[in-house]
């Protein structure tokens, strides 16, 4: 396992990717398509209100100074302002409180793969019995090539990325909206996919209540920086081959 890790590091250096770069894994295992499921429930009256003022916060208010939260908050501000919602910094001025949380979990599953025993080429006898000078054989019409002898379990790891959003009325703290975005993939990096998760929530916002939608975004949409880096890397490889 250690030798494999060393080989991977050497390969990445050869490709011009620094092992210390946080984008190393994303470039090596990038997801060309981000698939996500968006689930929404809300009060239908919510979308009839004009000039809505929103105060954005993490669900755990103690996280509001966290740098990762503040980075994701900018993504929400961009999407909301594009829809003409007004973002305020004072909760007393807000019509609604917009709260969100996020996370990533590892999911492990085992896949059973068949294991075969390969027979001699041309061997097509499946039963044979000899007695004195008499031989009784049963043959297949075509030579056997392999026999199933069992199964081998191999571990497959994926990562479940999620984003939860709740909106409350400032008058009575009644929840008027709740949305959930979920995605599963091979990259253990929430920042890599967060822009896509936020965008997926606003593809049809607030959308139909009690609806579940499945969206797919290409990498150039949900993570243009990683996409451009990979394109540049491919171009460098082509130029090196020509030279």
C-alpha cells in the first residue's frame, strides 16, 4: 500500500501537480458530472411575497465566524440576489431567517464479484466413468472455459455530500421552507462540489412543494476552476508529445 502511495505521488509530480495542493485529489479523481437530488417543502404563500429581506446564518449560530461557512454564504448571497432577494446584516431588519448546514459522510459497501476457475483449453467432458474396457462420457457442445467457484467481496467507498436549508418567518419563527440537496460521488471534498449543490437548490427556487428533482451538472458549471486546470494539464501533455 505504501509503495502504491509513493507511486501515486511520483506520478502526480510528473504531471506537474503538487501533493500539497488541495486540488490534487480532485484533479486525479475529478467527477465529470455532479448528480444531485433536491427535495423541497414550503408554504406556497412564501413565493408570493415581494422584496423579501433575508438574514443568512448557519443553523449552529456559533459557526457564523467559521471561514468555510463564510465562503459558502457568498454562494448563497449570489444566488439569492440574482433572484432579487435582499440580504440584510441585521436580523431585526429581516422578514425571514435563512439558515443552512452542510456535511460529508463516507459510505462503504461491499460488492461481490464472481471468482472463476479456468479449465484446460478444449476440455468439454463434464462426466466420465470407466469400467473395464467400457467408457461412459458426457460432453458439452462447446468446450468449457471457466467454472464459477465462489465470490470475492471488494470494498467500494463513496462520499455522501449534503446541504440542508431552512427558512423561518421573523414574525413567529414558523418554518416556511425546507430544502435538502444530496449527492454521492468518489471525491472526499465538500468545497469541490458545494457550488454545484447550492446552484442545484436554486435551479427552481422555491419550486413546487413536496417535490423531488434530480439534476446533473457538468464540471465546467459546478467547478470551473478544477475543469480549467484539467484542460490546461491536458493541453500541456499534448504540447509535450508534439515536442
